[in-house]
C-alpha cells in the first residue's frame, strides 16, 4: 500500500507515568481522577483509567462466537479487520498511542493522520503488546487506516507482510480460556479436526450482551431468550438467575434511555467482569466502540436474532447513527445521541478520543474497504 507524505513532527508526546504492578496508575495532572457530583450533589465519584477484565477484541469475539459449538461463522470475512481496529482503540484507552499533530493537521482527515507511541509499558495483553511493539519499531509513521490494513494483512506489498498479526481469533479465544470464560474442545469437521472454544462461563457473554442492549436502547429483559435453557448443564446461566430483578425492572419495548433514546450508562448489578464500571473514565465510550465494532464486524445481529425484524432494524439503525456521531471529529455534539459522559473531561483525554474517532470512521467505510 502506498505510503502518504512524510510529515514533520511538531511537539512531543505528553509524558505518562507507567502503571504499577497492581494495575493502578500513578496519575499526573493530565490523567488525574475527576471528581463528578452525583445526582444528590453530596457524593462524588472518582473517574479512573482502570481497564475492564475483558478487552474490546474479546467482547467482539464473544458476540460472534456460537455458545455451544465454540466457533465463529466461516463466512464472516470482516471480523478480522475489525479486531485490528479494536486493538488500536484499546491501546488508546490505555494511553499507549495517540495521533500526531503536524503542519497538515487541518487539511487531513483524522483517519489519515499518523499515530505514534507515547508509552511502551506492557499492557498485560499479549496481542496488544505485540501490536504496540510493531508500531514502535516501524521507521515510517502510518495512519490508523494503514495500521489496520497492515495488521490484518490487507496489503499487496510483500515487504510489509511481517506486520500482519497471525491467528488473532485463536489467540483471543485462548486468552478467554485462561480467563475462565471459554473452554477448549476438539470437533471433527469431515476431513479434519479443529479446536473449538464453547462458552464455559455464560456470565461473561451475558454481561457483554446487556451492555450492547443498553447502548442500543433495548430492554435488558430482551437478553433472556438469547441463551437456550438447559445449556451448560441444564440450568439457567448463573448471572441471569442471580440478577433477574435487575434485568426485568425495565419495561418491554423501552430501554434504559426511555422514549427519547438518550445514551446513558447503567452498570450491570452483580457484575463479575465489569466491577466498578461506573468509575471508569471512558465506560460509556467503550460501549459505543463495542457496538461500532459489532456492527462493522457483522456480529451485532447475533444477540438480536430472537427479536422481530422491525426491532432488529431499529437496533442496527441506532448503531449506524452512533457510528456517525462518534466516527466524526470532533464528535457531533449537537446530536441527540451524543452524551457528555462519553466525552473527555480532561485535556489529556484528547489523545484517546481522536484515535477512537479515527477507528470508528474507518469502520464506517468497511463496505468500501472489504
């Protein structure tokens, strides 16, 4: 793939304090916790950059995975490309990369501007660390779109084949096995055996689906039919049975955003994989990124398959509208789907928001890329 103009670097990246062994961050003024007043005006919530237990790549993979069969659709040729975009967004959320600013900033689309590494501290996720090393070691600065192409192998240039991340789906599945979400089995497919990864702990996928339904303004109790009774030992999923009151308190036909369909954060009570989500700085924006990745990766309809066609069409339309709002820079703040909680409250958050907007912008153009 032809490279763009060589751009002059202006300024230096903001210095970041690396994370300690426990996963917390020593916060500088630009990444310090933000105290936000709650509804009663008396209590405050400290916003942090702590990453959730599941990455964006793992969440997207879970949405596309067949629960009992343990494999993805053989006809999905877009998911691999989307997973590379999720890696870049995840690196941005962890403040490892940012989009550079140069003399061409005002004349170049955000997705075509180069990205650079601002911290080489390992993330603890093998695939993220491997992608980070590739970006850091590259002698040529490349844009978000270019890195998504190279990491997915979408290039005719043989000299750039070394940038491709191989066996990403299998490695993500094995990572979920290590986290206790999936298990490994072997299935026979006519002439060959293949390792499959059925769902071991259904709570993880249920929590991911509920977050998707919240973002799409669908009632949480519409998640109940997504898992067949009797699966995994013949008993209902533990998460759904223990949190049924939380799931069913929303009326059928109306999501948490109410009739207006506003975007808001409603944490999953009793969550195992998203504990303290309400204290995460970019919790709502992460949900938007998940919906955008699921829509572009053709896995969004999987948790909606039991709904009628009209409900599914409304959900997909809302997902595309979210991609239009947050895949534009600056975000379309005059839109009814824009939420202040999804925007950065600190000047240092700009580095995260720009990368997210650039990746979602590329995902919006998927039909023209693949």
